[in-house]
C-alpha cells in the first residue's frame, strides 16, 4: 500500500486548523478492561482542574512491528510526543524515544526488522526531517537539509526500499526519492517540476500519481510515467469537481480515486472499461474520506464522514462482502492499519467522553483488545458531556450544523454563559470525538457550540463552496447567528456569550469582534490571521500549487488587495471594543507572529482590555503539555473574568 496522504491534503486540512486539544501521563501497567458504554446523564458535575484533565494521554499513528507481536505508536505520555510500543496481547507500553524538546512522530516501521522511521522539527517550525532509529537506540537524520522540509512517503511493494519527499532542489516543489532500505542510498524517482502534490506510487514503480488543487473544491489527478517521463491529466472535467487519490490496488496497480464529480458527496471510483471514464465502487449520502487496501489487497477499509461523526466499513475484497467490525462503546474509529500478514488490524477508538485508545482486532478470532488506557485517572467520564448534533437557520435561511456541549449543571433556573467554538480551515469541521479543552470549559460551566459554518467540509460540495471569496462576510454572519441561537436556549445566559477559535477560527474571532463589535462579550484568538495580504503572500513555498488554490478560495493578494484589506481585522482594529486574549507560537510558519503582535498593538490603542500570550517554543498549535496547561487555564480565566458576573450581594435588612 504505497499511497500516502498527499502533502497538500495534510496541509489543506491543517492550513489554519487549531491544535488546542490537550493530553498527558503514561497508561497503566496492567492490561485495561474493556471500556464501558457511556450513557447520557443528568446530574451535577464534579469540577476538575486543568492538571487533572492533563492526566489524559494522546496516542496516534499506530504501525505493526515486523514480528506483528508489538504495535508502535506516538504518545505524549511524557509531556511531549515520543515513540512507544505495546504488545498486541496487552501490557505496559515501552518508550522507544525520549525527546524532551521537540515532538517525535512515528511515520513508519520497517517490515523486516526492528528499525523505525520518525519525523521531527525544531520548536514547531514544521521544517521536518526524517530519521531512522535502530534497535540499539541510535538515531540518524536521513535528510540533513540545511533548508527545507522532508516527509516519509511509504515503503516499496517489495520492501527493499522506502520513499521520502523533499523540497531541497526547489522550495516550491516536493521531489520524490527512493531510499535503499539497507544502505539508505537514494535515487531521484520523480522531479516535481509542476509543484503538484505527490499522492501515490505504483506497486512496480512504473508510475507516480499526483494531485493538482485548482481551488479548495476543484482539482485533478495526474499520472507520471517513469519510463517515458510523460505527464497526463487523468481527470479532465467540466465545472467544479474534486478528484483525489484514495489508493492503488497493490496487485493489479489499478487506481482508486475519490471524487464528487456529478454529485454532492465524495464517492470512490476506479477506471471503467471505457477509456477515460470512471465507475462507482462505493458511495453514500455522506462523504467517503478514505479507502485503502491491505498489503496484498485482501481487505479494503473505507472511512465516511457522517454528520460530524465517523463510520468505518471493512470489505473482504475477494468475497465482495462487507464485514462487521467489533462492538465497541459509542464513538469513532480512526487510523486503521493492517498488519503485514493481514490477520490483524490496529485502530484508534474515541468518544466525546473517552479519549482515543489503541485497539488491535484479530480478523480470525473476531476479538478486539484495547491496548492503552489514556483517560486521566482523576476523571470520571460520567462528569463529562456527550455532544448533540443541532442545527439552526442562518440569516438567509441556510441550515447550519453544529455540535452542542451542555454542562450538566446548566438549567433554566441556573443559566450558564456560552461560547461559540470556531474550527480551523478554511474548510475544516468541528467533529465528534474527545477534545480535552472543550470538556474542561464545559466542566467549568460553559455551554460550548462547535459551529460548522458554511464552507465547512462534510456537508456536501455546495455547502463547502459557499464561503469561496466570501470570508469575513456570509460565513462570519453564520457565527453571529450562532450567538443568537445560543441565546434562545432556555439554559443559556444570552447576555454572556464569548467566541473562541484557532488559526482560521482565530481569524473568525478577530473578524467577529471587528465587523460585528456588539455580537460577543469577549474573544480568545489563537494564532489567527489579522492581515490576509501578509498571510497569503507568506504561505510556505512547499505548498506548491495549493497556494493558488488558496488564492482562489480567499483572494489573490496581488490582484485583490482592496478586498483582502476590507476583510482583514488589522486594517479596521479601531472598531474592536470587547476584551480580547491573543495566543501565538513564536515559530509559527503558517500564521507568523507579526499577525498577533500587530493586532494586539492596534487594539491596545482603543483602550480595550487585551492580553497577549506568546509561546517561544511552539509553532502552529501547541504540542507541549506545559504550554497547553498555560494556554487552557489562561483562556478559561479570561472568560471567567468577562462572562461570569460576580454574584450580587444580598442586602442586609
């Protein structure tokens, strides 16, 4: 399975997406018992400290070891991400790396021995290098670039090599290199002169497939023939339609794509008998977001985005049947990975009140085993809250989907302050699953509405396109309408509603306080855009053709300067009159520090309360627990100051 998530899709999904979730300490040594099913409860909730919430560990990126007796994964149990392993039969996880400064992310385990590959940057600057770690604990940088980024791109079909992409030749293009699995010697497999997003390699290395983003809703898939050195657009089409690579059949080399051409939702297709045509393989009334094969193509697993939740389908390819996955507590399955022998699969499972845990599922015995126990020991899940999917009609009648988190203690008699939580993007989504920070805010008595304003993904092509060239206008008005919706709820104190968001969501915070200055009582902006001209011009060069797609989505800084100034809060900061907290990582390569420095300075001139938290060792998002504690507590105390009125003293008779 040589298709890696293409770089532009990783970046598009996180271009301005917040990383505000929190985490913490090591799992228990004993084999955990199966997690109980969670049922909604209505009772007063115990209040927890941020440190108690930080007793939760984050895990991600599972990969089977070569002997299939262990699973490797990334974990921030030590306070920062490192690589760990755990036996598939259950037991205590073992730390394999011990970085104390920069996050270490597992990206691949060698299929024939106990080496593994990981990526690491410097202080969140996203200039990642690819490293190999040998069983004796030695680490080697396989991409010692003086400047530029490198990413692992998968192992070859015959397991004799692996692939890495770098922009060392041209900062605006990611080239593809083949590395010998024994000597690490490399050869250039594809020189990416068009700056397209690499997305897959044929099992026999005869072709490479790439994605071209025309806009964030429109794109093509290209094929490069290695022998003839020719490029061909496989998906010429009329109108707006997205095409992206799902996977390549590891046996036949047949290409599987995801597309919404001719439909509202993304479906899975493959080449039809008629040349240049595609036939449907799998579709639904929601977006199919991924579909990948096991090593020999015996299995295919599909992931769907269903109303901000996740549905996973497991297919027996030879039998042409769909299999049932194990019965688990309510929640979402993600990051499904097959073992090399195809008899086991690993995955993460989480719910709104249950942090992600690593599971292994035996396809022969039909038994699922939970391998980690990530929830903070001090937390009782019954004190946390389950989100509810709710919808309201915006100013023009468009229905806006949301996730609503209601504190147990909020009642019509005891009304609670509320927050509108704006996701990152453009084109992100507030999704069901465990978010420490949201649960912390709700536990502290805030109603939280995670809005999926127009332009969000997951609700069809038309909804996704509805914010193009309209940022700071219609989608922002959706956010303002969200405040009105909250105020209509009987248990919400409609006079005390704030707004919070990170990255693009941070821009929405600044825009709401600027262009609708009476809509919210206070706002928290984490690394949000205040000046679109600067941010769009400064997008990292390795994003290649995706830069043009962002110009089509938001605006071209060379051709639409007036419009971009019109929607940039920095040029209108004199309108801001409500309290503001700004949080920024000094090493952020996507939203530079100047975006926050300048808006803070401008708002101070208004005589408005403004606070600024600058983190010197973080980038676009906060990856160190100590920083997450500081960020989350600072935000909570800020909102307490402005959204929780002091109790009125009872007059003495």
